[in-house]
């Protein structure tokens, strides 16, 4: 990438993630809907074998009942494996994660059906059954039953089905045309909402549009509602909170800030374990996925009161600069402060960390000496630690960042710190809020 383009990109990113552009797009979407006379409609893409789809269809009736909404269900194939760097690990973790999320919202869990995944019914038959009913008036109720039967291992494989390959392909192309790649996704007015986890953003948007039946509410925010709110009256724990972190990952940026906040609130040690970004490990990230992550990070950051969007992508030299200074920061007991300074710089301040001018700002504002840090540039003595961290991450059955560990509790994703907080609260004997 040319130097000129690197200078322009942060400003382009800031514009693309601006509230002004988002609000303009929403106003245009609402204007088009209004003049067409259409109702407010959710378009929901589900896959029978996706555990998050199973949770999603359980909460849709409640959500739809609170708003003046139409609903269009579309069955799609399971995950596109090329969108995931380690699909088997992702698949195994998704079952565990969906089980935890089901417990939080008191839903039926795909892991608590009493049937092992190796004994689940034929996914092709389940998909055909979903396709056969998706246009019926009671499609949601029938979809719930089909998925419940599938995850319970009692799907009637003799039920009436139809040759639905063309319909399946149509749904798949529709998902792609709208700009996504993943099931358990809800599309409304040009924006995507994943599973239950992003329904709080959808609820807020619908509330602002005034389409709630009765008093507007936000119910699907339990993951963040009471984060770091319980008062701490006694000393913390010696057990550390660990984060596996990438200097390029926007979700790692949020995860680092929130994990540091959690560690300080409960007075527990905080350890950062850097790993190389996916694209510096020879992995490919499709543009569709990159853009979804960019916009999703923006709204998640805004929800948490964090700045994001003025992004100077650190891929390549800037990441290496960060990691080459990191060992020096550790000798000064300022590794967390340094990584926080770096993360804010490249994610919310448009500071280029591939240039010494930007690095000097990052280094000095966290209390480190620039002249000493400058001598570390180009060093390779960080690579063994970073590679060992990634090997450790894989040993935990995970592949990506941010990942958190507190004792035996391991969770992937910046939006899973509530799991860590539950464990900390239980161990310290603190009353949950």
C-alpha cells in the first residue's frame, strides 16, 4: 500500500463509521420502506445445524410480539468454511458457547437435548423441512418445532419434503447479495444483527423508530447490562485474568479495554498474551467479513462508550513495531499500558504506528522512554513468545482473538467477558447485581 493511501485510509474509515453516515443510511432505508407501503420486516437466515440459529428462533416470537413487525425466514446452508480459519475448532466452541448463552437467557440448549452431535439427524432432511414451510403463515412456530426435533434427535425423516435445491440456492444468494456469509443473522433496513448477541442494537433501533407495542424496552443486553457494577468490599484474587490479544484485531481492542477494566474493578492480576494477526499467519480474511467486523466493532464500541473508527490499519510493519517494543515495556512493568496506548492509537486516533512519529506518541504517553524503545525496532526477540502464545491458544481448543482465561474458564470473543465476570464474582463471593 502506498504511503499516500496509508495517510488517507484513516479518514476514509472515520467517514465510513461515522454516525452521520449511519443515520443517513437509516433515513434512506426508512424513506424507501415508507413510500413502498411495506411493513417493518425482519429477514432472518437460519441453518438447522447452527446452534445459534436454534437459540435465535426461540426468542423471535417474543421480539416480534413487542414490535409492529413482519418476519421472513430463509433457510440456508451451514457455515461457509472459508470464512473461518479453523472451522473444526469454531464448530466445537459454538456448541459450548451456545449452551452458555442459553443458560443466560433461560433457553433450550443444543447441548442439553440428551443427544450427542454424532447422533443428530440428517442435516439435508432438516433443511428440506425448513424450506418446505418457510413461506407458510405459521412458519416460525413450525421452524421452532423442526429445530427442536433436530437437536433432540427425533426428526421425522419420513415427513413430507420437496426438492428444494433451487430454493436453497436462492436463499444462499440472497444472503450473499445482502452482504453476509453466516447463518443466525437478522437483516433489517440495511444492517445485520447476529443471533441474540446483537439484538440489543436492533431493539434500540426499532425503539427509535417508534414501532414498539407499548413501552419500548431493551431485553437482550444481559451480556453487558451489569458489567463491573457489583461493589467490591474485600481483596481480590491472585488468579490472573489472561487475554490472548492481536495488535490488529478490532475486537481485541475492545476486549483489552474491557478486560483491563474488569481486572481493576475486581482487583485481580491482568496478563496480556500477544499473538500474530490472522493475515500475518498466512490466513485469508474475505472483504465481506472484514467490513462486517469493522461496522460491528463500531456499534459495540459505541455501546460501551469507547471510541472507534479513526483506524490506521497496523497490518505488517506497525504490528511488528508494537511487538518489538513490547518486551522493553514488560521490563518496565508497562506492557498493559503500552498495548492500551497502541490499541487506542491505531483504532480510534488514526495514528500510524509504522512511522516513528506515531510510535513516539504511543510510547511516551504511557510513560516509556522513546530513545530506548526506538532501539528495539527491528528486533525479532518477540517472535518466540508470540508463537508460544498462539500454540497455547490452540491448546485451549481456540484459534482466534480475543480469548480470555480465568482459571479453568475460557471464553472467545470480546462479548464473552460476562462469563469471566460470573466466575470472578462466584470465586470472590460477591453478590451479583
